[in-house]
C-alpha cells in the first residue's frame, strides 16, 4: 500500500485523524500497564501469600491452577474425575470433528446427538462397575456441554415437528402450536427455569420425583424448540414449490418427498441459523446456576465465594472462564460457517 | 373429500380432548399436592402485606405494604434499567456498527474486538464481572473516586448532581461518604452497563450486516453522482440499512428487556426477583410465575406494536 493510501486511511479528514491520534494515545497510556499486570508482575504459581504480596499490582494466575478442577468439574467426586473429563471430551470432540475434521453430510447430526447420550450413563454411573454419582454433583464444563448438546439434540426434532404441525391443515393444531411458540418466545429463559424448578414437581403424580437436572433439560428443550421451529418453518416456506412438483412427478409420496427432498435441503439452508441458536443456548446454559445447577458459571461462584483467601482473585479466574466460553462460541460459529450438512 | 373432512374433524376433536384431558390431569394432581403441602391458592396474597423490602425502588415500598405494590415496584425497576438501557444500547450499538465499517483500520479493529468479545461471553458472566468490579475493586465510600466535579464513584455506587430536598444538589464528600445529589447503586449500575454493552454488540453486528447486504450498485451509483464517501454512507446506505435492520434491532431490544430478568443473580430487585422472593415467602409458585409470564407477554405485545408502527412510518417515502 502506498504512503498516500495509508495517510488517507489513518488521517483522511479531521475526524479520522483525531480518532487515530486518540486511539494511539489510549494504547500508549493503557497497554503497558495492562501488560505489566497480566505478564511482568503476574504470579503463575498457586501461592496465596505471593499473590497477596502483589497488592493487585499484578495478576494472580495461580488461582486458575488452584481452582481449575473445581471450576471445570464442579463438585463431582475427585476420585472419579476421569468420567466428567471423558464426557466433556466426547462432546467437545464431536464439535471439533464437525468444525475441523472430515465430518460431513448425513453423519453430522448423529455425530452431534450421540455424545450427550453417551455422557449421561458415563456421568451417572451405576452400571459396568462405575459408582453412582447423583446429578446434583454433576457440574462445570461437562454440564455446560451436556446441557447444550442434549438441549439441541432434543429441541431439533421437536422444533421440526412443531414447524410441520404449524403447516398442517388442522386449525386446532395450528392454533395450539402457535400459542406454544409465542409463549415460549415471549418469556425470558429464567421464567421457564423457574417453572421447571417450582411448578413441574407439582405436576407430576405422587412417587415420581425427577431430578432438577432433567426438569431443567425439559425446560431448555421446550424453550429452544420454539426458536428452532421458527427457523425450520422459515426454511420450509423458502423452499420452491417446483421441488415438490418434481418429487410428485417422480412418484414420491408426501412423507417420502419430505424425507428425501424437502428436509435435507431445508436443514442445509438453515444450518447457519441452527448453529447460531446453539451458540445462544451454549451461553444461556449459564442461567441454570440460578436454579442451583453448578455448570461453569455456577462452579466459578462455588469455587471462590466461600474462599476468603482466593476470592480477591475472582477477576483472573473469571478471565479463564470467559476464555473457555469464547472458544466454545468460536467453535460453534465455525460449525455454522463450515456448512457441514453439504454432502 | 367428504371422508377426509370428517376424518380431519375427528382428529381435531381428538387433539382437543387430549389437550384438555392433560391439563385437567395436571390441575387435579397440582391441587392435590398443594393441599398436601398446606398451600392455599389464589391471588388474594397480592392484597396482603409483602413481608419483605426491596433493595431499591422508585416507589416507596416497605414490608408492611401489600404484595401487589412490591410487584409493581419490581416492574418499575425492570423498566428503570431496561428503558435507559435500550436507548444507550441503540446509541453505542450504532457507533460500534459504524466503527466496524470505518476506513480507519484502528477504529475497525477496536469495534471488531469489542463486538467479538462481548457477543461471545454469556451475559450472566459479564454481569457478575461488572458487579465484582463495582463492589470489590472500587474504593470504599469514604475514599470515593472523583470522576468529574460533583460525580463520585465508590463501592456504594455512583453519586450524581440531582434535585434533592433542598433544590439542585451537588454531591460532596461528607463524614461517612458522599452527601447530596442522587445515588445509583452498584446493582443498578452493573445491570445497566452489562445489558447495554451486551445488547449494543448485537445491534452493531445487525447494522453492519444490513449495510453490507445492500446491493453494491447503490454505493457505486452514489459515488458516480459525485457524493463524498461520507455523504454516500449518510444519505444513501444508512437510510436503507436502517429500514432492513429495524425488525432484528427491535428483537434485540426486546431481548434486552427479557435479559433484565438476570437481575436476580446480582440482587437487583427487578420483577422476576421480586416474584422469586414472594414465591419463597408464600409458596404460591403458580400465581407468582403466572404474573411474570403475563407481564412479559404483554411487554412483547407492546414492543411488537411499537415496532410495527415504526416500520409503517419508515416505509418508502417517494418524493412527489
């Protein structure tokens, strides 16, 4: 790029020049102290005394090493740590496989839906010699990933069914489903989680006690399915009528045409929107901490709020968590741009 | 055809019966459980004393006042953070959206980093960080930071010049902190900052996408007419982009209202957290949650109507 072009970009007119100077001044003013805090003065060993001696002049990254197991795995029994670690690896691995690996076409949806199904017996145990671990003790990263993956795996079939139901010729069915979708989309997720936490136990017959985790998962599936159904419905509406005419001319029946002609095209077309919903759900799983399930966000609170010694270094532990969420979102965003459903 | 129609009718009747049956079953089971636990039902508790106070409120409410007043104060608190939040988010979101389209690589980089970071970290986590910063990292009230003449910030919140009992007051350091003027609590500030920065990042992205989605011929034609790049942006691209971005931006603002319910996590007494407190005190889970759901559905309806009116107003206006 020529010098003149550079000058035009950075100092094209008065406003542009002022902004350039302002940003350079801010960088000179703030970046060196930030670097000193984060790197030069920082302590990387989990040593409380050394961190306190810093008096906030440097970051205490030791808090991450000290609390990593608790933040990542929550209250899961320490002796069984390999199980949540493997469960998280299975789910994250399936995301990595779709985002970077060769997973394409028909194998994508089963590959994303299977790991959460495997993770549940792995975490719960009670079979194959694995000690039983009650769901209240599940937490941290595996729980965040499980709620996201299982939530999407449950919500997508339901969302597709609702989208078809809203196109049915039965006015009663259409009205009921429209009511459900508008209700779910109109309320905040917290309200749905409160319903799962306080109302669902009242609805079930005596003797049926369902763990909070499964009640919350039901609420998440019903909540997300409403949004997914709108996406799928949009995709169905956008499909050209000629496709159905051609299918009919080839002798396809209604359901055959849906299975082999319509759904593959619709799902491929709306895959980026579905991935965006997965990103939203991944972030929204943090809300389950409000109804006492300690996924990543909740386990950060558990790890630090009761520990007066380490609590002052909340910000450092927070940054570690923010980085995990950021990476998860980036991974799911890559799935969305990779259009993995293309054959 | 006749057979098909009557089959449809039968199927619909079956659906109605199934749904009504399901709801009846739920109602019977629920009523049984409420009776077992000795919980009365009905909305009469709204007229009884709330029995709790709100951390802060525009309406003066105390524990002896009736519960519906506490719910109203909670709704006011939701609006008190969401309405200014929506206005600020629109402003900052528009600026950041422009920033992402700027020629200047520094401006573009900064706006891009902001949008990228704030969109990809859960709002709840962001709120917790703001709350920690405002309550743990700031100095105590007796050593408040002076941001500007009459503006102080400390662990106990932000003090601003405002009308008080004795007319317009300018806050001053006093014996135990800051005296005079208005005070915004750390809970309110954390909610406001968190909601605004999160929503603004989404609005910026929406605006950028709307500008980039315009046909490239628009820009080229305007340049060919001799407009400067800034005129092209302001007079040609922006008005069209706003029209396309209006529905998604409205839904972002509605999300901001819904996200205000996260207040419960940091102890700001919004509608949902008042409902939660009342629910724990009275055990009337159904009633409290019905109130929350109905209020939010009404807010959605109002938002839909407002956005509809705006969309109608911003339709193509052809010069005559």
